[in-house]
C-alpha cells in the first residue's frame, strides 16, 4: 500500500425513495474501495481519521451519513424502518466501481450482515464488523439510547454539549472543540443546539422493536460467504465474549481480533490499532475473492 494524502471530496447519493445522502469520497482512483457505514446516532465524521489513514495507504474510501443523520435528508413522515437503511446501503455498494469492502460499526455492521447474507451475489468483497454481532448486550445499547434521549431541549452552548460528551465517553482524553461539534449539532429557531439526528429515529419501531430483528440477523450471518473480520473493543458493553463466540460459530470462516483499551466506540478510542487491523485484513484477501462482474 502506498502512502499519500488526499482531502475528501463532498458528493451525494440519491436513494431509491428520493432522499439525498451526504457522501465524502477520499482517493477517487484508489483500490480497494472501502465503504464505511457508521453507527446509530453517528455521522460520516466518525470515520474521518480512519478514512484519511486508509486513503493515505492507497484505498478509495467512501463515507456517508445515513438517512436521518448528519447532513443527509430526513424521512418526511418520520417513519423509519430497517428496509430503508438496507436499501440505501445496497444502493451505495452497487454504485461503486468495484465490490467494496464494507467497514460497518454497530448499526452499519448489522445492515452489512443483512445485505451480505441475503443478497446473491454479495455486493461486498469482504466485511469488517466494528464491535457488533447479530445478538448484542441489551445494557450497552440501552446506555447509548439513554444518551441520545437525554437532552431533547438541546444545549445553550457548544461547551455544554462537550461536557455531556465527556461524561458519556470518559475514556477520551480530549474534549471536543466547537469546530468538531459543529457537524454534530443543529441550531434551532430558539437558538438552542440539538443533536444532528432526526428525533423521529428514536420514536419509531426502528429502536423500540430492534431486538425483533435478531432472528433475521442470525440467519443472515450464517449465510455470509465473503471474508469477514470482526473487531471488538476490550471494554465494550455492546459486544461480549458470549456474543462473539456465538457469531464465530455461525460464521466459522470469520476472523476476530479484540482491540486493547477500546470500548464500543472503537475507531475513536484506538484508531491506530483499528486501521492496522483493517490494513492487515486487506492485505490477506485474495485479489479474485469476488468476480469483477459480481455487482449488476
């Protein structure tokens, strides 16, 4: 892999139902293509350092904001459901010049499992699952949702928001600056700052009925036939040894690596170790693992 630097190019992707998703493209002509899918309540900015690092190694990196998140459009009637997100990810994968390697964190990884397990041929060359398994620890997910639901009236300042993030992520040494927070917050007509996600995401069945998707995810995982790397954080409260063992029994060809010192927010906690694992995985892949015409 060659080392070089390139700032991302902002572009967009039109979904099948007419929404526009915000997309960043780094290293337009690199190989392989890495398609990064963020977790619930995150934005494409969660991948900034990882994408820049891998682009510097010669990879073509695509990051995007999922519908209802960041700078992407919100569903007009607020009715979010899993199939929308699956269709968006499938469309983005098929829009790439070659079958991409999906790097999916949390929600992004679960969507990747559905697409890779249910679509034939798979639109992905390989999967990197970032601290997520088809069955998860409920307490960890509840902690994430509690943070997302905690401040419906927003914040009076960026400093107040930074304080809340620092409390939620005590393992991070540096507090987020106003510049870092601007993409994560929107100023309302009342002058208060609220998180970037659509509040309707938290109100509908996508969240309240999430565990009913687990049987489908388990079936899909067992059908995944592309190379898989599962990365988990040593201190994750979403993935455990129990859920990892279950996943590896379902997908016996998958590899697993635990990143020391990391929590569920693995890429942000230990980016160097995270990208090193991805680089090693890419180098281990056979060039012909997926036919060039696999994506129609």
